[in-house]
């Protein structure tokens, strides 16, 4: 694997780690202190799920781009759809919860959107890197 492609995985993992740290720090604020204790899934578990999914998606997109660059967009849409389906099944218990302050729902979907943005960014870079 080329060095520039390896850096995509390192940057994604580093970004995920930084975002997880920031997220943990948010729950130390007085307004949110202790709210994460009642979460269905721990924060690190949600981040790990999305990180693994994102690394798999990026790996497949890199493979597709090496074989046929014109199919990268379609592969991104297909893989993102699969990720959304898996996320829905993971989020079902969270969605079903009725709580006064829906921090867990907001957190889950914010993490989903953050990782989607990371994937979209690297996919756009792949598509703009015509060789």
C-alpha cells in the first residue's frame, strides 16, 4: 500500500481519537456531567463502530479507485447506504428510548455525521486526484 494511502487511515484514526477526546471533555461540563453514564453504548464503542466502518469503506474506495476511478462515487453511495443500515440497527435501542434530555440520540447522530463528513472528504480527494 502506498504511503499516501496509508496516511488516509492514520489521519482518519487520529481524527477519530481527537473527536472522541473532545466528546469526553464535553461530558465533563457541569450541564452534561454524568449524562453519558446511562448511555446504551459507551462513547468509545460508538466511535469504534464508526471508525471501523469508515476504515473499511475507505479501504474499499481506495481499491476501487485503483481499478476504475469512474466507479468510486457509486461505490461510496453503496457503502454509505450499507453503513446507514447498520447504524440504524445499532441505533434502534437509542431511538426507542424516551428520555427528557435526548443527549444520547444527538451524540449518536453527531458522530455518524462526523464520520460521514470524513469519508466524503477523502472520497472527494480521491475523485479530484485524477492520475
